[in-house]
C-alpha cells in the first residue's frame, strides 16, 4: 500500500489532464469530496473514460499497474464515486 497523500496526488494529476478538456463550468475540483461518478457527478460517460485512462497512465508513471475500467467501477458504490474513494482505492492497489 502506498501513502494516501501519494495516491491523491496521482488522482489530482489525472484531474488536471481531464480538466484541460472540459469547459470551466464542468471542471473537477481538486478536493476529496468532489463527486466523479454517480448522482451529482461532474463527468459524462466519455469524461469518466478519459479520467480513468488518465488515472491509469498517472499510476503507471509512478510504478503502479492498476486496471480501473471494468463494470464494477460504475456501480453506485463505485470506488470512482469521489476523489477520496478513488484515492483510497488506489492506495490499496498500488502496493
């Protein structure tokens, strides 16, 4: 397991990548409570795919291989729900 602060930095890097593609009004905030997927989520389906790909790429850059694009990730209790939940998920997976 890697430290949470390293995992959230990876998530924030992915947010920076995705935000470059979004209009100002739809950009993701870099805050633990920001909703990514589900009710109140800022991203549409293409945005979610772009976020996950950016996240996998950023995780790989720090030496972690994680696969995040599967059907479980889009369920209501998905680890992708918020910045905090995806950061905790990454911290657990990026051992």
